[in-house]
């Protein structure tokens, strides 16, 4: 049975390149890194579709950090094209599913075709009320804090791919977030993994600096 939607879940989508495992890696899958990013886009679709039934009202996905500009130019260019293609193809689906899409992050350094796709997707999904989907592109939490751009508090922060750090993502908003780290690479993430993370969230006791009710009485 679908849960009532109230959670703000944020996800650091990590592990696309390692999932592809180009030649030269241990146990190589033999795919270029961009193939991992394409598979990651499919994981975005699965996770977005599953989010409302897991009780998620807002979903913020870390797609491209301000530090990711340091990656090889060819990979960055491929990612920018992939983002634009995703927005053009997925915006109608998001609108049909009552999902509002919003980009957070800088736009002044993005390619013009991507900015055009962002603007069109935001306009086309502006009426969505079932899920608020935020994509963080060219995003830095330190930049956002300096700029006075603060989002609602995050309830649950998920990071895939086995790393255990925030990587300049929603630092202010995650002040009291529950943190959930999984070895699952982002291209393998979906409804089952999201449900497991949300179930663990509900099993935890959140005190926000206070005492449990029994101890406080």
C-alpha cells in the first residue's frame, strides 16, 4: 500500500563509471564510462517513479557537482548532452505523472542547449504536485549557502557506490538528516533499494538533540 508522501530524500548518485568498469579495471565490464552514465539515467527514471509510493514528497538528486568540471572534457560534454536529452524525453512523462521538476545549481556555466532544455522542462512540469524532483547540476552547497539559496531540510540522505561522505551536497539542509550508505552502484539502484533505505529511516529514532519521550518523562 502506498505510504503518505512527506519525506525529503536526497541522493548522491555515485558509481556510474565504476559500474561501467572500462578495460583495465579488475573484472572489467568493458564499457566506456558514458555507458555507465546512460545506465544511471535509467536508474533516475526507476527511482522517480517509485518515490511517491515510498512516501517521498521531494527528491533531490546530485547529478553534477561544481567540482565535476575537473573531469575529462569529453566526459563532461557527453554528460551535458545526456542531461539535455533526459530533460527533453522525460519532461512529458514527468508531467503525466504529476511530477514537478526543478534544477538547482548554477546555470551560467552550462551549455545553452542544456539551459534551454531545463527551462522548457521546468515550465512543462510546473503544475506537478505528486513529487517535487530537484536535479542538482553544477551544484555546490558552499556556493548555495553563500548565495542564500537554502532548501527545505532533508530527512534522508542516500549515497550509492560505497563512498561515505557528503561531497559538498546540501550541507545546511542535511544538518539533521539520517545518512544511509549503500555499496549498490547507482545504475543498479531502483524501487527495491529506495524502499530499503526508507524502511531503515523509519526504524531509526530521531531526537534532534532532545531525549526519547520515555527518558524525558
